[in-house]
C-alpha cells in the first residue's frame, strides 16, 4: 500500500471543517469530500470545543503546561551554566561562544544571556569568517614565497585574491601565526674583494633602468658553504627586468666560473651591447676578454648595484640557514630557486610583478 502523503492545513481551513460538522454536515462526508483522516477531524473538533484554538500549546492540560515550563527553564539554566564564564569577556570571545554552541541553543537566547545584540553577533561572525579567510591566505602566500615575503608583498598578493588588507593587520596575523620572514633576521655582510686595476671606465654610468631586454648584462659572484668548504655562485642579471639570465656554480672563484655562467645565457650573445661588473679580478682574464671581443660586447667596470642587490636577495632567501652537502645539490637547488625568482617572485622595482611577467607585458606593448 502506498504511504499516504502528509498534508498541512491552515487554521482557517480547520475552522471551516469544524463549522461544517457542527452545522450538520455528516462526519463521513467531511472525511470523504476533503480527503481527511477520521483522527484529524476528531482532533480538530475536540480542540475547538476545549479552547477554540487548533494550536497544540493552547490545548495542553495544566500539568502538561507546567512540565513544558520546567523543561524550558531547565534548558535555560543549562545554557547559562555552559556560557556563564564568557559573560564578562570581550565581544570576540562571546561571538566564539555563541558560534560553538549554536547547535545546542538558539542564537537569540545566547545573545540575551551574554548581553550582546544579535546584530552585533551577526556582524562580528561575518567579520570572523572574513578574518579566517584572510589568515588562511596570508599563511598560504607566506609559505609559497619560501618564507620570504613580508607585509608589503603579502598585501599585494592578497589584493590579487580579492582582499583589501592593511599591512598592520597582515603583520598582526603573521605574529599570531608565528610567520617570520627571512628579511627580519640580520642580513649577510659581504667581505671586501680584491680589485683589478683595469683602466676600463664605467660605461653603464649607473643607468640600471634599461628600456630593452638583454642589451646590457651585469654580473657578480658570491660564496656558499658546501660540505664545510667554500664554493661559489656566479649570476648574470638583465637590468631591464631584474631577471637572472645566466648562472654557474663551482669550487673555485675564477674566470672559468664566470665563463660558464656567460655560456648558460639562452640568447644570441651578439645581441648584448654592454657587460658591466665590479672590479673583481675574476672578471679580468683573457678567457673573458676573448669572449666579449668575439661577440663585440663593450666592457664596463664600476660599482654593481643591480647584481649586488640580487645577491643580497639570494643570500637572504636561498643561502641563509641552508646546508648543502654537495656541489651537485647546490646546483640543483639553485636552478629551482632561480626558476621561482624569475617566474613567480614579485619584485617591488617591477611594480610587484615577476621578471617574466614584466617582460611579457612589455613585449605586448611593443607588438
């Protein structure tokens, strides 16, 4: 037999059926014509005669009403006992107490006990959800940056995710979550280098903001501890977009290290017009001189702000607090870092774009 579908009836409908019955319409006809159950009609008639109301609470006996009131009071006392300790706390704590107990008690009742307006609760609860989302994104962005980004860059990334958040708020979240950027620790201080005495002039003349890619390259070296010994890293940087375009690692700080980094550059070297370095002796060598002469690249010697700034970043973000067991491990990890540096890491000098994104946007303008 198919299960009878449960029906609902308005108060007015029930009243009309009872009046029809009381005014002579036979019980069976009422049941048949309106598709009622006998028990429903009998209950409506009984309630109408007792209280004139069809509501359940209006037809309770005195004992039933007393029992219901006792149960209600007991529930109130239970709720007050559960949340009593939070009654004198701040608004945020009260909001958390209500959220954690809304499966047990009504929100309006808890707001009344904790003496907090319901409008305040709903506003704070909404803000708390927003705070939780922001906190989650701050944590995600921080770790995706290899624990390097501070509040300024995290703010930029949050904006791209649709969050407008102040640096002060980001700083508070980072402090609460124990997120410490690599840049908050004392920075590396490089040792003074011996210099070559070449009379080569400063052709670049600190014009580090280039308008075309790969017309100028700058280079520098630094040392890294590998298995209790010093090894070295050489990089070539394109000042146009701060991209690391060539690099090498080795156990010796010499011209061969520089040449291998030059050879790793993935463009026609004839395109390069200027090669700028500081006056380190490793850059004054027949091997390097022959290479730049062959490709008609002009030399420039002076301070090397772009490369030095890049190495400061590499030291802080990649070398510090790291231990490399072999030169092979250093090379592998450096290659991975440089991919992140060029393709993902945002740079303040590039309007908070990555070097690759900056270059692609520039190329689109030209086209």
